[in-house]
């Protein structure tokens, strides 16, 4: 819901009087990805060091209490057993 594509950002900047081409914005995103790759690698190594990783996208209805407000939420959950890297998504 908070996604803001580069073409929209380009338009926002243009309306503010700053001509920043989408190609420049894309290059900046790419540079951020390159700079963050060591962090991605370190997190992946940490995760692979554990026997089980718990992560899921199966929606489960649950009630969530915040302060005095009770709301319905969806939880996503699944366990993955480590050891066979072919089952892991590549980053």
C-alpha cells in the first residue's frame, strides 16, 4: 500500500521544480542495492546457520489487542527446514 513507483516519484519531483529523470532514480535504487548486498549476504548466512526458519504466507485470521482496541488481523506463517539450500529463495 506504500509502494511509490519511480514514474510517480519522477512526476512528484517535476511538480516540485526538480527534474530528476526516472533513469537517475533507477540508478540510485541500483546503487543502494549494491551497497546493501553485504547486509543481505550476512543476514542470509545467519539464517542458514539455523536449523529452522519460520516464515509463511498462509493467511490465518487472528485478533490483535492494541491498548484497549481489539482488531482483526491476518497473520502469515510457515516453517522451513534448513539444510537444503535449493529450497531457499535467492536474493
